[in-house]
C-alpha cells in the first residue's frame, strides 16, 4: 500500500511539469517602427515638421534651380564663351553646389534631431500600448516583427497597438 502511494506521488511529480508544458505560450509580433510612424501623433508631427522646415526646403529647391539654370547655360553657351567666362560660370556653379550641399546637410541634421526627439516622446506610450494589447489579448510574449521569419496574420498585433497608441496620445492632449 505504502509502495503504491509512493509510486502515485512520484508519477504526479514527474507529470506535473508536462502539464504546464502542454499549455503553449501565446506569442504575438509587433512592428514597432510601423506602429510609431502610422500613429496619429506621428502624422500630426509630420505636418508640423513640414511647416517647420518648409522654408529651408524651399531655399534648397531654389539653389537647385539656380544651379540647373547655370548648368543649362554652360551647356548651351559654353562652347561660344571665352575661357575666362566659362571659368567664372563654372566657379559660380561650384559655389551654388557647395552651398546647396552644406544647407542640405544642415537641414538633414536639424530634421533628424527633431525626428528623434519626437520619437523619444512617443516611445514610452508605444511600450504602454504594447503592454496593454498583450495583456488584453492574453499574449505571454510579444516580439519585434523583424525577429520572426513567419507569423500568422492573427498573431500580428501592430494594428491593435496603433489603435491603442492613438487612444493614449489623444488622452494626453
């Protein structure tokens, strides 16, 4: 009798971990970059950014247009110009190009800094949205979409995260 109780206990101890292993973890994936970029807050920021940097962009377009005009002039009239006139025109073109490159780099740096600040503001809300969706949908693990080779569409929670992120950012306004 005692022996059969020992075997029963031993069998329960050995089988207990198997019953936990039989319930698989629910895994979801999220494309964080897509969730950030397609959120209402990011789209609003894009409009503000366009206004903020619009003047600089127009200035760059103007420089590019001036350069193209000079280049066309060189192509059309270059063979008929004196060496000094051609050299002067080429120097002016070089200056326009250098000015354009400098201003384009400067604009890129400013825009990147502004973009990074905005994304940094949204990052905690994105994490909160991911946690909320995972909890409400009963997922045990949420991984980045890029880390998975294959995902069933029903396990991709990106759209739900975007919706939750939009609700979170709307509350804060």
